[in-house]
């Protein structure tokens, strides 16, 4: 063994097993405390002779994430960080029937969907992906403020009752003239010149009522 081989053997580094977990996008460098690190994926290899932090390391090397400090270029390895698996649970008959109605290219009668769901549960195991938008609770509709044109009866929520306009808003009213008299047999008002005065109003109003 030559002096070069001895020097390489002394500087050879071993990757710890298991690898430390992924520390996130912003992680502090253990050498300079910088909070930004680059990430590179490295596949597993049986033989390797590459430089790592100024020293030579050889395989075998596992599949890993190679982190590198954005300021001092210090390198370290971390384990992979796969996305968590979608949460699943057994599907009920009602959920299977709902899925049949939602996924069918044509409308399915509720009784037919329920029958198919019961048969499907007898012959296979079905699971619900809880992360799918189809199983999310419905969002409440926003209430738009405005002037209501219809009233709803409390005993019949689906039957609207139209508003009745004010009867005096569009019907003309006849205001009788003031009649001055001294008693039941007193003289008529000088304002009335068209015959006897009706006790309900002016002479014109009485003539219109008689005619």
C-alpha cells in the first residue's frame, strides 16, 4: 500500500446509518448558522469516490438528499422526504352510492345507485380518499343583501306571499268641502251654489252620488 492509499484511507468518511431526517427548506448550517441550504437528490450507488467537504468518501452510498449551505458550502446528507400517503378509510354504502352518482356520465336514480352500492360492497373492498375534493363539506353560499320582493309564510317556507301595496297609495280620495251650518235646518254654506248640500260632502259630491 502506497502512501497515497494510506492518506485516502485516513480521510475516507462514512455516511451514518440511518440518515438524519429532512430538516426542511430553511435549516441552520451547523458550521456558520446560515438559514439557506441547497438540496440535491443523489441516487444510491455501490461504488463512489467523490469529494465531500474536502475529503474523499467511497461507497456504498444510500439514496439520499445532499444538502449544501448557501454561504460556506458545507455539505451533509439527509433522508428522503416523500409526500405523506393520502388518508383512506372504508367506504359506507351511502358514500358508494354518492360516488356512483357523481362519477357516472349520465344521471343515476338514487334507488339504482343504492342497489349498486350494496352489491359492490359484497364483492369488493372500497376505500374513501379523504383528501379528494368530492368529500369536502359544501361551502355556505354568501348572503347578498337586498330589498326582498316576496315574503315567505312561516308554515310554508316554499310558498311565497306577494306583498300587498298600500291601498291609499294609488287610489284617489275625494276630500269634501267644508260646510257651514247653524243646525239641522240652518242655512246652507255660501260656497254651495248647486242645490242642497249632502250631509256627507259638497253639492258636487251629492250630485255625483245621485247621478
